[in-house]
C-alpha cells in the first residue's frame, strides 16, 4: 500500500473530528454523528483510492450514513475500509472524554466483515505466543495468569471495562479478587488501544461491545502489537442471518487478532474530545488544532501529528 495514503488518511479523520467538534456538549448525538459522517465521506471521495466500506454505519437503506458496501474515492489502489466517523457520539454530546474519528484501510479481504452485533473482547500488552489470557478462560483465571505473567500482585492489575449492566457480574468477580477497575462510558476502540500502550496504566481490556469497533481496534493492534481475541454474540436468529449474509457460519468461533484484521493496514484516529490517547479539537474563530495518531502495520511506524487549520483560507483542505 502506498505510504502516502497514511497522510491522506490523517486528513480524513482530521476533517471528521473538526466537523464533530462543533457539537461537543450540545446534547445532540445525531447532529454530531451526521457532521462527522458527511465530512468523512467528502474527504474519502477526494482520495486516490478505489475503496469499499466493509465496516461502516449500517446497510445501504440507512444512507446518508457511510453504509457497508459503499464505494468511495477517485480511483486508485483497491482497499477495504473500516471506519467510525465519530466513535463516542454520546461522549461528544455530553462533552465527555475519549471521543474520536477513526478509520483504517487494508488490502482486499484484510478485515473480518463483522455484522453489527455484539462482540466479547479481550486485549492486553502480552505476546500471543505465551498464551496468557484467552476468551476460553473465565475472567478470574485471566487476571491471575496476567498477574503471574507480569510478576505483579493481583491487586495491582487494572481492568478497563465499559460501564454497562451486562458487565455487573464481571465487575463483581474482578473486585472479589481485589483487582482494580477503570470504567468507561463509551469508546471501546480507544480502550482496547489503551490496554496495549504502557503509558496508559491499563493491564487488560475486557467486555462486550460492538463487533465493528472490535475490527477497528484490531486494525490498530496490528500496527502497535499486543494480544486480542473476539467472539461474536448473537441475540436472535435475525442476527445470525445477518452473519450468514457476510459468510460467517461458525457462530461460536473465537477470532484471533489476525482473523479480525490482517495484511498491510493503515490506521488513523483524530481526537474529538480529550482522552487517554489523544487530545481533543481546540478551536477559536479563526483556527483549529487537531491531534492525530497514524500507524502502519507493514513498517510498524507510529506518528503523532498536530494539525493547525486556518479557517480564513478559501478552499480549505484539512
């Protein structure tokens, strides 16, 4: 994949983040999400790619969202696209932390075509060859094995988990062991990434969130390393039919990191609100500042990019 695409991709997430930032704290999730979608679509259509959205906002009849199967770009290399124009719509509307615009490109077939269902996820900064943690083990065993691997006390282990009713049982088990918990309201893509980066002081991410977000997180981990597994959760027969439509017929499979995302991947994220990984958008009447991270799996390159945007310039290109 052309390395110049990495810089083009940063412009896509910058544009989406700047658009969504206008709605921080305004209490309107739909307007924030729509602004990010429109900005991201416009930017993607200016890129020199022949892109297909495989992880997106829904099916074709839900347009104007960036729908699964949508074609974007002006022509060029064929790429599959996984995206979330605004990961953390509720966060943005409430003015909370860790909202960001996210996108990843891969070569054809590089992403699991995950249906929009739930996925059980586990991730940590451990080597997959050491077989420390797994979705085949219960949460207590995973914590004990992780503490042993890291040579720390169980009480020192910090687990990141979404603050949801469905996680109450897991939360009780974690606390019964004496381990600590960092709860988040939303944004499990950034949470999975944070479990890999040592500066964030998170030892493991665990919980049930969206499957599309799981694929996006896996794309990032292919660039920075670490361990991740995912398992699709189906609530009814309709969800299983949706899985069959994208050629998923093993409903009990545990997906490895390589199953979720593989090959030459470029990943970009730009902060909308301040978070553990990225600073949020800063704007005044005339200028805007963005903080982005762009990564490539083939080279292992990670770049932090601060963008300064002049709103007075005509025909501004982010």
